[in-house]
C-alpha cells in the first residue's frame, strides 16, 4: 500500500537523494512528498528541482503525512521529535535516518502513538541503489515491516539488522562507505592523470572497473573476503601492487578508518 503522503523533516543531502529516488521510481509523485527544514532557501531549492510540497513547519509536516523521515543531523532528532509529538497519531510511521540516535530515544520523545524504526541508507538512494540497514525492535514483526520494506526498496536494497548496537558499524559500512570507495577512486584518478591519461577517460575506466568488479565478485564462488587473491598471479603485475599494500598495512589502515567511523556513530548517539 503506497502511503498517501511522505514527509521529510530536514531537506539536506540525504533527503534530496531519497526524494529523487522515490520520484524516479514512480512510487511517489512529487506532490505526495512534503518537506520542512529550518533553511527556507534550501526548501525553495528542493521544491524547484524536485517538486515536493513545502510545509510551513515540522509540526505541519507531521500533521500532513502518514510516513515521516527524520532527516536532520543527529543532534536535532530528539528536539524535532519533541516538536512534532502533538501531531503524532496511531497508524503513522516515523523513520529516523540519523546516525547514532536509538529507536528508544526517538520513541520516548514522540510518545507511544506512531510506529518507529531507524535506517542507515547512503546517497546512492538518489539512483535507487542505496544499501539500507534497517533496525526495528520487537514491537514490529515481519508482517508489520512489509509496508516499510515496500517503501524503502524503491530506493535501494534493505538489510534488516536485529541488534541495534550493530547499527554503528552499519553506518561505517553503508552510510559512510561510498566516501571511502570514491576516496580510493581519487587515488586511481590522480595516478592515471599523473601517467598522462586524460582525466575523463581515467574516470570512465575506473567507474567501469568498479561496476565490473562488483558484478564479477557477486557471481564468484569464492567468499568476498579472500576474493582478491584470485586476481593475483605469482610474480605478476597485480602481486607487485598487493605485496606493497600488504607491507604497508593497507588493510589495517582501512579497517582503522571504519572503526573510527563506527566510534563516531556511537558518540553521536550519546549526544
Ligand atoms: N549524507 C549522507 O550520506 C548520510 C547517509 C546516511 C545517513 N545520513 C543521516 O542523514 C541525516 C542528514 O544528513 P545530511 O547529510 O542530509 O545533512 P544535511 O545536508 O546537513 O541536511 C540536514 C538538514 O536539516 C536541517 N535542519 C537542522 N535542524 C532542523 C530542524 N530543527 N528542523 C528541520 N530541519 C532541520 C539542516 O538545516 P541547517 O543546515 O540550516 O542546519 C539541513 O538543511 C543525518 O542524521 C545523517 O546521520 C546521512
């Protein structure tokens, strides 16, 4: 069942991506999406580019919508939940996208009426290819989750996480990870250009290699962890690179970055 109106409180980067994804999926018309934000200029810009309706306040947004995404920064989530509490009613669904903030904290601020869950998507929602970690507590069984899957699957692939404590690591692996992948791409671009290749050509080749690698890895019979060894031939060109990365502790450095991202998600939850 398609919700009649879907609201976004906070109309920033992530909300933009999700709104674009919902509209291009055809699941929602722009007029079925309502946005509110403290920044009027941003509201106008999103309205002009994507067409959602503007609510004059978060409370008005909550009054109009069956489904509400809380899409402001983590520190704003509880104050926003307290602000919209008077509009909460049974049958409403509130989905927080904020890193860190627990379902219990959001529910405590909203009161008992709405259904509450949290997700960790990423910016690929804009092209309907987000990876979405979903946490819902035991108050929601699989049947109750079906409409939530139906909605979210319009903008990506949904993975249910059963232990909320793991959402911080999911934040590193899903929400933040596109930055890490394209950071690696920056190194590839810069290397290709340093070798005299045109930047556009290098960028296209890197994207093609990323897409091809994902497709190849998906059908490989080897688990993803050790799969890279399949590309390595003893004494070959790939090994020349992987041996250097190994010597320099590349994997450890990368893992440490993920651990810091996870730790930051936990800190944001405490704030
Ligand atoms: N960006 C990502 O890739 C990503 C991925 C996964 C999850 N998330 C989560 O998504 C949330 C939003 O991130 P973002 O990157 O989209 O941030 P953003 O671009 O800064 O957008 C947040 C928007 O919310 C507005 N806002 C602040 N206080 C508000 C209030 N009281 N009521 C309504 N709107 C308010 C902000 O306005 P001002 O700028 O004027 O404060 C801003 O326009 C965060 O909780 C983050 O953890 C983000």
